């Protein structure tokens, strides 16, 4: 019988992903920590943490994997109307911790608790290191209405969580993210697990093997972050 790998805090390594026990979500290991070194190693391998306190940290590698290739973004007719009205302002890397907190509040309201304080702080630390980034959408009165955050490595953006206060604003955030990533020659956004919300925007599922091939193609072994020029980013209307 297969057993779950228990990670130590001494080495930031992971077992081979084909040893994942539960499909399609792909539970791979438990334990370890959320240090920047371990998180970077995890994302380069297509692994991410997802757990609820007080349980140990759980590490996952889904099969299949939901991804959004930037050139496959789908914008519905109704969303085009939202974009055309332009009743919002877009900011990149503005008040990152607040974006993460809003994502956590959304998860809690939906009955989930995985984005706990330890997880939030881990991504805030990665943001201070120039690795984690956010997109936030404000109304014209300056009130935060939606957003998302994730990790950029090589030419892949690993989406972590998103939220919306006003209808459609998380979709606007994703569309604006695709625009800026396209300008910076990124290739895809990792969406982790399939959802109707992301599928409606063009995300689709691929095998773990194909996803890991993309990781090797677009992330070099020595990369520690991705260069994204957020200055004068394009708007969704362009």
C-alpha cells in the first residue's frame, strides 16, 4: 500500500510527482515548512501547498492540471460590455497583503479555511522578494472591488487565489493580468484545479506530464523570479 511521504524541515525537497496518492487532486506529501526556498522548489515542480489548520502542511500536484494559455483567453460578450464601460481602475502590486486577506475572507465565506495566517505570511514574504504579485481592481471612488495574486517564475504565472466584491471584478483582474503577461512574453497561467469560473475564461485541463514539460521549457533551473514590467501596462480595452 502506498504511503504518504512525510517531509522534514532539513531539506526542501519533494518526492517524484508520480507518487501522488489521490487523483485528480494529487496529494503528494505532508509536513515540511513554508520557507521561500521550499515554496520555490515546489512551484518549479508543479507542486503547491493546500491545507487547513491545525493539520500539517499538505502538498499537491493535480492530474489533470487546469491551465490558461494566454492566447486562449475567452472574453464573453457580456464581459466586453463591462470592460468597455471602464468603471474601474487597475493596479499591479498595490497593497498586496490586503489582496491576500480579501482572498482569505472569500474562502472563509465559502466554507474553506486553507488560506490561514501562516499561508498568507508566506506569500507576503514572497512578494517582498519580488516573486509573488497581485492585481487589484478599484472602483472610481477608490474602493477595492476584486483582485487576485500568484507567483511568477520564468514565463509562467502560478495563480493562487482570487476574489470579487462587485460582480465580474475577479474576471476583470484576470483579463488585465493576461494583458500584462502577454506584453512580458509569458506563456500561460497555472489555474491548478478546474473550475467553471476559470473554464469560462478559456482555461482547460492538460495532463500532469504535459504540465511538467511546460515547466521545464519555460522555467530554468536557476530562476528565482520572473521579470514583469508593470509600468504603463495595457488596459483590457487595448
